């Protein structure tokens, strides 16, 4: 398992494009970019590794603008609302693919 964190959209895209043909799966918490980034969606669609979208909180229990994800349609699945366990659940899901 490798780990990468950035608050910069372009760096996230670069990492997805670089790793997305070499790894067995990607767990992605895109934070607020989830709701705004078509570029992240395009990067996810461009790689062969399955991507699981993860959120620590239940975004549907938050502000209305957070109910729409620009990346979910490109991801294999979405896990949200289980706190930090969301990451573990995403890894377990990827192991089953």
C-alpha cells in the first residue's frame, strides 16, 4: 500500500495518471474536489486501476452542494460516513475485485 496526500488538484490528477496503470486499485478521498472536478473524473476514467471514492463523513447529511459528486460516475464504488473506517472498507472492497 502506498500513500499520497495533496491539497492541489493538479497533483492529485498527476498521481492518478502516474499510478493508475501500475497499481491494483486506488482509494480516493478528493475532499471538496469531489463536488467540482471534472478533471479528476477524466483522470479516473483514463486509467485502468479501479477507484473507490471515500468520504469520512456522510456527505448526504451535510450541505446540499455536497450531495453531488463529479467523480462517483467514474469510480467502481463509493464508501462514506464510516469515519476513518471508510478507508479500510475501501481497501477490503478493492481486494475482492
